[in-house]
């Protein structure tokens, strides 16, 4: 790795902590960002010469704070600009820098930084975009590419979201225990959204959007480092790792979806699975189940199955039942129906999803599953109707192509049947 | 004398390497190991999952308590170890130096003489 690559890794790793602290000092997002940018520029100049500091975050906070204060003074036209050597000679300052930083604050700093991005007035996509910009430090161009929109559109979206955050005011008081856990839940939900944004893409887009999944995993690990004893954060991190472990097997070379049961399991990332399973184990010991843990436990059962036939569908059915109680939603029931179809057959599964039709009338996966179940039952006419609905609702070309495959099969079957009848 | 060479580095940095970067570093580290393995001097080697996957059992007032996370929160984390047969400390230092040259994560290697060694084989 080149020196520049090392520096940029160090800076991006230090970013959440440094930005969080600078936001606490300046109580203003723009001022914090400016100060951080300035500190980064000085780091690029200083680190190659003097070697990397032992604690990059402390260095960036210290330098960023000084330069931010300078900027405020400059604007106030009070004192002349301080000399460069005041900030460039950091060799001695570095050792007592850790002292100056209030270490106890850093958890709340990072949490606050993430939390202000989850403002309830902001639509989910804006929350994500702003978090990726402010917390992760991705460039607008990178974010625009991941969201498949133009750079200027994304720039506008982020600027608007930031203005909204500024209007809302940043909560600076140190949170109490209840508030902290509420913030943590909101932030966890946002990390999950970032992951989903990257995950629910089709083959052609998967490469462009994979960084979203990786960034979500990085943020989840960061949260877990800050809140080591939270089983739901273990569950969240495990869930993302176990899902992302399957990424190399999810699409074939033409970008078409490969269903879980057809995936080449040797392509799954063993390392991510091991880490995910370890976290599920750790979480379960707390006996404080929650939705992320249950979803991680389901993903773990898939990861543990050596072949699709080895999948423990009975246990998955039970876990979805638990999730339904915790988070009642037609989509959860729909997922449960897949497990039910394996354990008790397509008829039982169909009975389970039929009451959902009204609420899921705009949902691709509902009609995909309904069509599949009807096809298994040999009710081809009805299956065809469901598949047609699914195609109309497909979000990606890969989804549509997948359903088309089923329809083609149905057409072929009915053609064979009718030619059979003719020959009779 | 058998030495343990214990690796410490910032796991934030190491975990954020892309798969390509990680593979590249690991290939270089393997080259260093190979040389010593061929000479019959390299013992068991392990790379550990991140400390977020760690659990610590600690005795508190005579009672074993299971805690989440690593033994201590530190700026650099214990990420893995090597064991190496060396005739003296200089040789062990040389091995650590070669490792550090191919490892861009910064970090440190703690060189500790081994007292009891029981390399029972497990199927991995």
C-alpha cells in the first residue's frame, strides 16, 4: 500500500470520532466539516514528513479545533491569522493531546453525529446520503453513483438535508440512558437502511452499490465497538455480515439473480460467516432477543446449511413466528410463508399469504411467491395471472427476468399439454 | 528457544482494507512465513477475528463473569500470533522486522519467549 493510501485509510477511520468531537466544539455541522477538511489538508502535508501520529483521531481533532477557532477569529476580524508554526509543530503537543481530549465523550460524540442524520423529517434516502457524506466521508460523486443519480442532483439533495438538520438544531446535552438507547435504535435502523440500499440492487448495479453494504458493515462494527454489550447491535452486525457473505454468489455472470437454494455455497465468504456466527452466539447469551438478533439467527441457519437441502426450515419457521410477534408486518409473514411451504407444503403457505393480498397489492415479492406456490400446486392458470402481476411490479430487470423464466416454463408446459391432447 | 510473536495493530484500519488490499498484504506475509516454514522453524500461526467478536471471562470476587468484548480497550488490538524457533532474540527480532516491512498497518510486534508449548492438532 502506498503512503497516500495509508494516510487516507487512517483519515477515514478517524473521521467519525474527529467529526463527532468537532461538532461538539463548534455546534455547527458546516463549521465542523470545514475544520475537519482543514485538518486533513494539514495531515497530508505533515504526516509524510513526520510519520503518522500514534492517534490520528486525536491529531485531527486538535488541529481541526485550532483551525476552526482561527476561522472564527478571522471572520470576526479580530486577531491576525496565527502563524503556521503554531499548528505545524505538533511533535510535543501530541503526547498530551490525549489528555486534552475528553475520552469519555467520544461514544456520545459519534452517536450524536450519526443521530443527527436520522432526523425524522428527512426521507430515508436523504438520511442515508447525508450519513454517507458526513460520517463516512464518501464524496458526493461516490454517493451519487451508488444511488444511480447525477452528481448535481445528489449535491442538492445533501445540501437540502443538511439545511434541514441545521434548522432542527443539534441535540448537545449528554443523553441519559433512555435517550441514548433511543438514539442507538434510530442509528441502527439507519445503518440497516444503508445496507439494504446496497443489497437490494440487481446484478448490473451490484458492483456500483456494494460500497454501501461495506460502509454499513463498517458503521455497524463501529457501533459495536462503542456499545460492546448491546445484543441488538451484535445482531445487526451479524445480520449484515451473514447477508453480505453471500454477495459473490447472488448473481450469475449475466447479472441474473441466483436464488438462495441455487447458489454455489463455496463462493460464500467463510470469514464473514464465521464472524457473523460468533456474534450471533454472543448475542444469544444475553437472552434479550430483538428483531435484529432474530433476523441474524435466520441468516445463520442458512449460513450453517452445507446444502440447500440441509436448511433447518422448521427452526426458520419458528424464528419468523417470533419476528412476527416482535414486528408484525405483512412482509415478515410473507417471508415466513416460504419456510411454511418447505415444512408444511405449498397449500398451507398459500393459505397464509392470501389474507395479505390487499396490503401487499403493490409488492413484487408477494406475487412472485404466490405464483410459485400456485405453480407447485399445478394451478398453472392462476400462477400465470400472479406472475403477470409480479412482472408489472418488478423493480429491476433481473427480477423481471427471473419471473419471465417461470412464465416461459408455464407456457411450455401448457403447449405440451395441448399438443398431447391433440394427439389423443 | 521458541518465541511467540504477537501482532498488535488498529483493527479499524485492518478491517477497512478492501478484499484486494487484504489479499495483497496476506500474500506478502505468507512469503515471509514460507521462508521460515521451509527451514522447519515456523510453528502454529493464527489470525484472529476482530475484538468485537471477542468475549472475556473474568473472575470478579472469586466468581467467573462473562463479559462482551476484549480483555482491555486499547488503541491497538491483539490481532494474531506466530510461533518461531530461534537460536536467539536477534533472530526473532529479524522475523518481526520482515513481517513489519510487508505490513502497512503500522502496529507493533511483541516478542515473547514461550514457556509451555502444546501444539495439539485440531481439525480446522
